C-alpha cells in the first residue's frame, strides 16, 4: 500500500516549544501561537521554534497529560484526546459572525479562539457555539429581530434578484406582485437600479446584531470578558479532557486589551 496516502495533508501543530522564565518546559505550541506570543512582546526567542515567557504564568490548566517535553502530543482533539491526525480539524469556540466584526487589531491579538477537535466532536462544538450566540444577544441586550427587514420587502427583493439572475424571465404571477409593489411595470434596468440602491438596515450605527454586540463590548471595555464568556461556554458545554494548558492563562497585558482598539 502507498504509505503517502496515509500522511496528513498538513501538520496541525508545529510542536514549537514554550518555556517559563527559568527554562522549565511548559507546552508544545503551533507556529501561529508562537508568532502570537512574539507579537504580544511577552516572550524572548531562544530559536525559531523555541520561546521563553518573560513572566510566570498563572491560572494555566493543571495536570494536563500533554506537557511532557519528550512526548510532543498536541495533535489531539481537546475534547476526547483522539490523536489520529486524519480525524482532526480546527474549530472556533466563538461564533465567526462575532469574530469577524471586531477591529483588525483585536482579531490578530485575540487569535486563541481556534482549537483542535476530532471530526466527531466538531459538530457539537459548532452547535454549542451557535446556541451560545443567542445567550450573548440577551447578555448584551441586543434583539436580532430589530435587524429583520419588512416581510413583503424581503419577498420582493428575492423575486427581483431571481428575475435579474434569469436575465428578465418572469412568470405572470410574479410580475403582478412586483407591479403592485412598485406601482408601475419596472424594466430590468430599473429593477437592477432598485437592488443596487438598497441599504442594509441600520440599528445604532450597526448593520448586524453581531456588530451591535461587539460595539457594546468595545464601548464598555469588556473585550477580555467577552472572549472569556465563550471560553467558559465551551468548557461547560463540551467538558474537554485535553484542553491546552494555557486556555485560561491570564496574560498580564490582557488588562490592556481594550486599549488596543483605540491605539
Ligand atoms: Zn474528539
């Protein structure tokens, strides 16, 4: 049998090494995570693949079985420990619709919301994340329904879009509905202009409920708290057995995360 067939397409973890200030081995980390530590300015480089923290970490998960320097074993599902690399993938613990509306400065700083899970657990992680989004809206007092468009308007928009896609094909029934809405018989060009002129519904300067939540998070300087809510939700929901040791580590400069937005 061709052995190359079994080889993983990519390495999920690069097994770079992280040490404490005394040179005590702490954890294997990915190259991305290494770059993240370097960008935060809280490590000194030992080599291209080895870094040393400039402070003693507090709050790291105790007793993780994957901290043995001789056994690089971070290529495991954080939930169940599955270690077949062909069964592993990346997953987000924060709903992507929230993450993507953060300013770039925060997005690159707070990149520790990506975890490794097995394909079997991935769907559960996605669903526990999606469920939590509803709670987040409640916590930040945002009603997604406020962003809903008028029902008839939405329906006409879909009909007109379909007519444009089919280059003007329209059934009599649809034509009647559209003419009623417009009050005249619009040409294809007029319908194209109409679609182009539609502005998204804006509430408090935001075009989506996620954007409004993030706006409130930033204004109330709760960036760190916001990310921790998602982390705690993931832990409560999935009860992971093999969490990365530094999942809940408090970085000293995390206190300043809210300043990054404005600087
Ligand atoms: Zn798993």
